[in-house]
C-alpha cells in the first residue's frame, strides 16, 4: 500500500455520484481510493466499487468513527480504514480482519499513541493548517519510522514536497479531484481526464 503514495478521497452528496466518481478516478490512474462514510449509502458504494475494482486497486473507507463503522465497512470489502480520530475500538477490528488501520494524530504525542495502539499508518490531519510539508519534516526528526498519511488542505502540486519531507501517503480531496461543474454535468470522462492531469502533476510528470 505504501508504494501508492497518492490517495483519492471521495465525498459526494449521492450514492450514484460516488460510484461514478470512484470509477472515473480509477480510470484516471489512482490505485488507492477512499470512500467516506459521509456519503449517503456509503456502505453500498464500498461494496459496489470493491467488487468492480481491478485487483491492483485498493478501496478503503474514510471518516470511520466507531468499531461498528469499521466492521460494517470491512464486511463490504474495505481494504483500509481511515479515521479522523484515534480509538482502540477502531483499530482492533482492522487488526483482527487483516485490514490496514489508519487512525489520526496531529501532535507527536498523538502520532506515537496511535502507533502504539496498533495503527499501520497514522493520518496527520489537517496537515495543511499546521505547517504543511515543513511540519512533517519537523516530525521526522524524533519520529523517523512511523508511516504517515497527510491530508487536509493538501494541493496536488505539494505531493512531492510532502513525500520528500517524509510522508508515505498523500490524500487528495474531492474539492480538487471532482470539480462541481463536471459532477453536476455528469461528465465522468471529463473528471477522469481532469483527475489524471492532477495525478501526473502530483507525481511531477509532464503530460505528453
């Protein structure tokens, strides 16, 4: 999973849009896709997308707030569980099911606490409001080995800077990947093209 580095985070206001968006982002080249539980019918979205995704794509669940949420998502095929908080009850069912657990931490104390509770990766959120890449670089001094996911006000153009600073995974949000004008027009091919361009920019690749 850590080889993926870039994660597409999906938040939409309908189940149908979420499924269409996930398929578009997978076509765009994303190998890690997070379906947030704020989406109406999110569990069905996870099930549908998980069943249809290529084998080299991992589908996960985001905004997971309880053990019950985690178990429900795992039952529908989620391969990683992301939370904006850190609780043992969210980590435990992931460990039991062999699913990647990604709770959140912001300070060094919170990050180490999440790691010691059994997190596979710790989500630093919202990283964009507390210093961005320079904050990750500062954390890497005393915490060189804990895998980190960064999200929250992260621009695609900053992805390489975050990775250079020490982040293993960079989450890119729907506000960037899913422009409202394209979603409202149901232009999923347009979204795939747009997201592919952002993916290349985040990787530092000039589109031919």
